[in-house]
C-alpha cells in the first residue's frame, strides 16, 4: 500500500462506528455479514450504516457482493494485512529483543494476549 492509501484507511478507522463495523466484519471472517445483520448487531439505522460502509469501501477496507436482494459485506483482509505490514515494517529496527516478548517475530506481528478491563 502507498502512504496515501494508509492514511485513508487509518482515517476511516479513526471513527468509532466504522471501527466497530470493521471489527465485526473481521470477526465474521471471509464469509462476511449481510448489511441488515450488521445494522442489527450494532443498533444502527440503515442510512447511518450505509454511510459508514461507503467510507470503509472507499478506504479499501471492506467489499460487498450481492446475493439476491442482500448485500454481504466482508473485510478486505489483504488490505488489512498490508496496513499492519506497513505499520510494523521496521519493527524494532531488526532488534527483536528490544520489542519485548509477544510483540513481533521477524517481520510478522504476533498478537499480545488480550488485556483485562481496568
């Protein structure tokens, strides 16, 4: 991804509702979710949902396919991974020990265990 694409993606995710939509689509996996289910799960009116999905689509973070009368949205995992790769490209300047345990392994991000709420 080019820097301008990274900035557009980060700007799209820097909004609470869009971040919630994207995270829900990531959890759903490649099969995605129908727009109606997204709206129900997040308690969003269809006009609001459509607006946010459009922004995520323009940022290249989600795509959709039509199945009869339904639109099925899914996360664009290749673009998500490209965004993560860009952000971690020079992780610890090659000195993995400086990152601490559970942060990165070579050029691959290794998720930290979930934190419990404070």
